[in-house]
């Protein structure tokens, strides 16, 4: 158990819908990262937060947004879903910004039908 | 920005064999991690190894930071070692980690 909690583990929805993925980082970790992994692909960085503030943005679509709350949990919102958004979405956390060890949650598997 | 390469891209082994996976990076780094993604998709931390050598059971890792590479050794491989192995380093300018493309390992019984 990495200590990073993601919910839901599985999600099936239809095109055009909106979903929210939730992540609770490890106790004491201030930095949260979101990654997308499509089938048999590598990890694509989406966005990073540190202590409530956005720190870095990757190839995140405009239909996607995220935030980190004062209690440090984070949510990734995916809207106007398309078939191509089907993927594993991982949350990771680390103690500091880009140093120290990175720990991943178990991922949220999104299927868009 | 920093580039990360991994080799080989694919590896098929018979159970009991040994293997070495390599991660090359294009710039100096202050940390490096190895992860194993199992067939169920879970990403498991193997080593946090900015430099030197670490061992954990049948697995060991060595990072030579001055020469910009890291090696992951798997001895007496088991079918449960199958999956994809990723290395990751911090981005040179920026706030996130860069992952290599991975090595897909299949261990046959």
C-alpha cells in the first residue's frame, strides 16, 4: 500500500458526460501529480499541484481541469468525454516539488462508451 | 528538457533467468526511481536510487549519476516479475517527473 488513495477504481460512462476523479496523497506529502495512461502506452503527465497551487501543466486538454484543496486532496475533472479519454488515470504524491520519492495510487480506470 | 531512454523495449525470459534493464538520461539528476507496473496496472515503487547500489531481495539497482545511467538487475526471475518497468527522473526545468518509455518483461513458466 503506497498510502495514496484514488477513487473510484473503475468508472464506466458515456460520451459527452463529466466525471470527477479523487486523490488523497500520502500523509505529509504536499505535491500531487496526475498522469494519464492509455492502453499499452506510457505515462503522460497532466498536471501538478503543490500545497494548493498549480505548479506545472503537461498535455492536459482544455476539457480537463484539476484542483488541490486545503486538506491537500486533489480532484481531476474530465468533461465532454470522448471515446479516446478511456484510460488509466493515476495520481501520485511526493513530499516536495520534484525531489524525494514519488508514490502512486492504484489508478482510476475510466471507460467511455 | 531531459530525455530518458530505456532498453531493451521488450524482454522475454524463461523462469529462473537473470536480466539487466537499462535507463539512460540526458542530464544530471538528483534522484531516480524504478517502478514496476504489474499486469493489473498497479505502479509499484522498486527503488529510489539517486546514486550507488541498492538491493531488495532478488532485485538490485545501480545508478552511476556521473555517467547518466541506471541499471536494474532481476535475478532468478519469476512469472510475477512480468510487467513493465519504468525509470523516472525529475524534469530539469519544471516541476514534474519524466518517465522513460518502459521495458516490457515477460517471464515464461
